[in-house]
C-alpha cells in the first residue's frame, strides 16, 4: 500500500530502511523540538510543512536524515544508523509521523499500516463548506502518468484504486471550514483530491484548484503551503502491544486556538 500524503506506507522492512541520507546539523538539532514520543524502539515526530520525509542520497535536507543524525548524536552511534520508515507524509503536509529503531519493530509497525489497523486522523482547512456536516467520501483515484498528481476517474478504470475517507466539520472560520478526516484507504494525495473534486479544495493547494495561502505568523515556513495536518495516529506499540495515540499540535501559524475547536 502506498499512502502518499497524505500518508505513504512501505511493504517490507527492507524498503523501510534509509542508511545513506544525512542532513545539516542545524536541522538535526531541531528534532528535539519536534519529538512527540520516544518509547523504546518507537519514535514519533511532528513533521514541519515543507520538509520532505525522504529524498535522494546527497539531496536536500529531509526528515529522515535529520532523525538519523539526531539518533547518531543522542546514542553516540558511529557509522550508519538504522531507521524504519513505515509510512510517509507529503512535503507540504505537517504533523505526526512514526519511525522505528530496529528491523523487528519496523516489520511489526509496517504490518499494522498494511492491514489498515492504524487510525489516521487529519485536520484540513477547506476553502468551502462541504455539502453535509459529516459523511463518507468514496471515489476511484489514479496517478496521472509522468505527473505528481492524482485524478478522480470512473470505477474500475485502468490503474484506478478505490479511495475512502470519513469526515466531519469541526467549525467554520470565515469563508473557510475546518474538517477532521479519518483515512480509510491510503492513496496518493487522497484527501486533497477527494475534497477538491467536490469544490472544497484544501486552502493553499494550488495543484488541485485551491488559492494561495499565506498565513504568516510565528514558525510559518517559506514557499507554498497547504492547510493539511496529520493530527494523530493510533497504533499498537510494537513490543508491549498496548494501544498508543500520538497527537501533533497544530502549527501556530494556522492561527487556530485548538482549545476553541469543538472535537466531540
């Protein structure tokens, strides 16, 4: 299963390993600020928007490279550092992402993603209000050849895969609408495409018909932004097997006091 950004998942421990990526020390030093959980071999961090999860060896700074460099210093590890990568987030998406520190737990966590046993919750700021306050969206999506985009197509079309998500409106914010999304499948740009196809693009998602979004404020990264945040993941700990929920704070530059958002 590939779950691009909105989340991406690998199919085996071997493909979850990144041994050669490294990044600037200044980026690695930020990992302590992003850290949400360190529980045995399981790590969770709050990925900033605009930072790639992975990249090509020797390329620009990535989250994987930063975490590996942080682990190297924290545990005084010479040479390569193993990091299991059971899922990914798109570069423009912020929020919670988990890693593992050994191959055995990497396989266990990857299996949970593959079997869709991980609960993935996102918050998205939409440019228009959906037709209903809550609902189930079902479409068939496929990647456009030679482009980093997906499209809605007819059921059963060549290379198409069924995409499902549940959503509920949390609050109206002027002309925009904050929604909570539970992914039931993991397709390329699924949240972005499914809402855009219904006239409710994610704020800032120019690729799918949205308008530029420049919130400014503390911590706002440069460049194009989209208002999509991986709010929480619920999974079983790979050693103890108890259920864990890891929640990532909303970026300050969204300008939305979380305590004022109704969540029940």
